[in-house]
């Protein structure tokens, strides 16, 4: 195989991959036939033959220990400098440079599939091309399955060379895996069989796409729709960890249990003017106030003053960056209070990865005016949960609404530069300086708290703390004071004790 020769079309590429699969299956069939002959020669009765599936791996037949996995077969030796996978990758790249789209490589690139996952798809696709593969699978599985589909067990045995690879590959069909999340692989909706015994079938639209002679580059995106949603009676709610799989846990129809909403909605009360309690630099306060103005007056300016044709993104997506306790969440509360709208929020660190698609669906359904997303690096970081296209669509949808989306993160570098360039604005929340800390200490105690005259605000302000830390220490000091006396006053002594409890003084 010339590693620099491009494929002429998708079918030429598939024939090459199927030739590799033929060699793999040929080796497995030869090994199984050899084991059958050895069993027939050694077994003394029909009972011995019937139980050979477990004893043949425990005894030695002519000095060789028989295993039950064709994956133990040594790799096919090659004098080529490049491995088969490397040669294929080179040809795929050469094909792409000629503007030819190949179905399976395009799917792998879009979903970031591993080599194992790519070969799993290939093995499941083969019976759709020729019934011969179904007969071979049935022979290797010692079954007469009508569809001739490979079981997950057979795929693992053929493609994994050791226990480490087997354990890793077994997670390729977890609920969070791309093959399941995007409906590439279809599993039985109800089954009492062990998970490894389930037949692996590709969704029909995916099969048609992979078998097309001339693949359309833009067709794949319409086929890959996230399927883990509570409204579909065809989707399985699977365990997120197949290593601890139990039959009664995994294969459950998603519409049988309606999960609680993941988004939380908070109505910020008017009892306290949240804006007046913000202790932030003036430039940051002005930027935050302008975000409110964009929502309050954007629609009016666009419609009445004629800015509508150019106002392509009326919504704002803003990144709040800063250490914990610097006022990011308090600023979001103040904004929601000014706009007189509920604050819809979610912390991505508190939800399961499998629920990520449902979060997006709830946001789209509710279309909140002010949305706060904490731990935003889980979506927009360097190891993001979603493909770039999904996040791109999410940002686009939010920017097309008169809405404000606030992304909370501790360091802006945790977000990919690609995403930072697409945000409306990035606002950095600094550690408060000494004058700001003085204000924060003085407002940390509610009016009803009895304060002693010994409290030295100037001394407290010299300690470098965030607003969140100051509020927490003030509360601890009040608790210490109350625990010491039924009619207490919070004194400097209590504040020093609270500081020491947190390793500060």
C-alpha cells in the first residue's frame, strides 16, 4: 500500500479497511478451528466437549496453553516502515487534500473516536455490506443469530491485546461515549442478557452515510444529534461506568423516569440593594452596568432607532474571571436584581457528564434572560465535554436572544483562546486592595450584629483576603462570640480566633 496514494472514493477506502478486517477474522477463524480439533482429539466424552469452553484454557494440549481470545495472536509482521494505521492515516490525509470526503474518517474526526472505536464501527458495518461477515461472526460466537451482528464481547476479544486495553475499550459504549451520545450505535432497549452479549448495530442513517460512494461533507452534522434526552422512548439511560455494570441498572428507557430539572432559578429579593454592596473597581462597575443597559435598552434602540439590521448579536456572552470570593456571583445577583428577572444558574462541576446534553436542552427550552454558568472550563476548557460544533451552536443561540450569559471561571487561561475570542467581553475580578478590603470588612456584619469597640478595621484591612473570605471569617467570629456568652459582642479577639482557624492572622 502506497502511504501517499489518495483514495479515489469512499468505497475504495472501505475496501481497504475491509481487507484488514478479513485478515483479522481469518486469523481468528484459523485459531478457533485449531482449538476445536484439539478439543475433539483430547476430549473423552460428549460432556468433555460440551464443557471445553472453560477447561481448554486451564490445561495444556501438547505443551501449549489454549486461550479463549484470538486477540492473543501475535501481530502480523510487516517489513514496512510505517504501521498499517500510519499508512492509512497518510492516505486519508492525502485524500482530504484532494477535496474528497471519506465517511468513516469524517465520523472519527467529528467525534474524536479512538482507533478501537473506529474498528468497532467497521466491524458493525461489515454485515451491512456482506452476509459473509455475519456468518463468520456467528461461527466465532458459536451462535446462529439471525442478523449476524458482532457482540461486544467478540469485538473486545478481537481488538484488545491485553487486560488494560480491554478495560479501557469496554467504556467505549458508556452513556457518555460519543458512539452512544450521538446515536451511532443502537443497543436493544430491553434485555436480560449480560452487556457483553449484546449485538452491536449501527443506526440506519449512519450506515447509509458510511456506505455512500460520494460522501457529502455537510451531511454528517445533520445525522449526529444528541440522543440522551428524557423525551425520547428510544434512548437508553445507561450507567456511566460499564466496569460496575448491572443488568437492572443499565438498560432502562429514559422516559420511564422524568429526572428533576438541572437548571436552578433564583429570584433575587429587593430587601437589599445588591448593587450598592459590590466593592469593585470603578471601571469594572461601569462594564457591569453596561451589560444591564444592553438588555434593558437594546431592543428599544434596535427597533426605534434603526440599529436592527446591524445588531446581529443582541445577546451578550461574558466571561467572569477571578479567584474564588472576588465577587463574580454577587455581581450576577446584582445584575438580575437590576433587570428584575430571575437568575438562572448551574454549576457544571456538580452535574454528571451524562447530563450535559440535558443541560443544553433545558437552556434552549427556558431561554433565560440572565444565565449564570459556574465552572465554565468544563465546557470551554482544553478537555471540553462537547464537540466544538455543539458549543458553537450554543453560543450562537444565546447571542441571538436579548439575553446575558455569564460564564464563571477562576483563570481565563483555563478557557481555549478560540472561545475567548468569541465572547462578547472578558471581565477580570481582582483581589481587593486595602481600601476595598476596609469596605468589605465594614459591610460584612449585618446591622443587628453587636460589635465591640476593640475591632480594628484598619488592621483587618491589611490582611490580603477576598470578599468571600472576609464574609466567612466575620460569620465565624460571630459564632465564636455567641458560643462564649449569651449576651455577646463581637470583638477583635473573636476575629483573631476566626482568622487563626483558617490559618490566617
